């Protein structure tokens, strides 16, 4: 018994000594085994009413289109969860059914939502309920201004994409269709006055080419066809904003931006120039630019690039070969001709750029 009692403590002391010797080794090797931290994703807030959030299936289509284009470091954010759609996607959003943008501004509802989600980019389709409620455009735009100020207080470099909202023609509101058209006509001038270099405001035309008879199920809310059109219109503008904010990929990956400038216009058409810039530290061997003209315009001719037109009016232009390679900070441009209706709005377009390594 005595010998047994003496041997047991001796075994414990040897095990303790072995553990003490191995502990520094474990502490030394643990950092090497840990996974490298992933890049911080760009946080995108879809903001609006039921068209955005109930269920807002255009968000699912947009999310997957962005992933397919290489924008893998993104995070859709909002205080509301996904509501189905049957497509895997990041469903977080800030689309509150029945909400008026004027009420959100008057009741200071947005700051708390921004604090909870900290977005880098806001994608805003907001104002349908205000138009339906006969709120004057001046009041709606004043609410827009207040919301943008709150976004910039949250993030001084906030990028804001604002929709010219989809058409509306509910059976209970015969005047709504014209009210939407009148309100949308005011948005470009408001955006130009509100945009800054650090926090640009980009207008995305969701109105042109959208038909309430075929693209909604009730004259207001989009059906599957409407969701596809909305996602297609958001994509080039959001893709460009993501590139300018740091995605997709690592900071050293090639990235480009595009800008639209009207050269001349006439009844029924206009000429424009699109400038492509390599805004990354890596060289670019080629580029692809999407052009979504406003006001029903259609791109019919391009020079210094190759045109690929889509049925919804969005044009894709690839480099001409000789002007595809761009050193970091270098730019090139291509020209285009677009046809418009007789009573179209001033020439404008949403443009986005994707670079080829």
C-alpha cells in the first residue's frame, strides 16, 4: 500500500511536466494553424417599402448576379430578414411594407437602422406610398435629402443609388400613373444637386421599359418578370459602386469605373462619350461597360468599342482590342449614338464597368 501510494504521485508529476513542456509549443504553433482573416465585405442596404421587402425577390436575383460577376465580398444588410423567394441569397433588407419616405424622415427612423447595420452603399427605391398618398414631390425630395444627410452622418463616404421608381397603376388610383412620372422627372436634378465627390448619388432608371400590365401582379408590386427587370437595372450601377468601394476581390485586383458625358443632342437622339478608367493598382487587359440609358433611349451605334444590345435597352460595350489594356490610373473612351422618343428627358445613363486582369 505504501509503495502504491508513492508511485501514483510520481506518475502525476511526470504527466504535469510533459504538459508544461508541450504548452509553449502549442502556443507557438496555434497562430500558424489559424485561418487567415477574410476581407471585410462591402455592406449594401436595400432601402424602401414593400417593393423592396415584401418579398422583394429582385434582391435575390441581384445578389446572385453580383456573385456570378465576381463580387463575392458583399453583405446585404438590414434589420429585416429574408421573406422567401425560393432562391438562395442574402435576404437582409430595410424594405418596410406600407412605409412612407416622408414619415421615415419626419420620425427619424433611419439613424437607428443605419447604426444597427453600418452600410457602405444604400440602394433606395422609396416613395411609392407617398405618391399614392398624394404627397407633393417637393416634400418627398426633402425627405430624400434628410435621409441622405443621415446616411452621411453614419458614413461620410456613403454611396447612394436612388431609383426613379417603377410605374404604378392601381385600380383605386387613376392619377397615380401620372404622379409617378411627374415625381421621377424631378429626381435627376435633385441627385445632381445632392451628390458630392466623397458621397456620390447615382440615379438608376427603374421606370423606363417597365409595364404595370405585364410586370406587376396588381398594378404596383412586381411579378417575376418585373423582378428580373428591376435586378437588371440595379446591376450596372451597384457593380460600379462596389468596384469603387473596393470590391470585388482584393485591393490589388484590377478594377475600372465608367462615366457618361453628353456631347450633343437633338430631337430624337443624342451623342455621348463614356470614359473608362483603371482605378486600381493592377493593370487591366480588357474592359466591359454596361450602359442603361434613361428616358427610353436605345444605344444604336458605338465607336472605339464593340456593341452588344439587350432587349431591355441595356447595352454592353467591350473594348476594341487596341484600347483594352490600361495601366493603373490610365483612361480611354468610346463614343455612342442613342435614339430617343420625341418627348424624352435630357440624355442620361447609368454606367458600370468590369475589368479583365
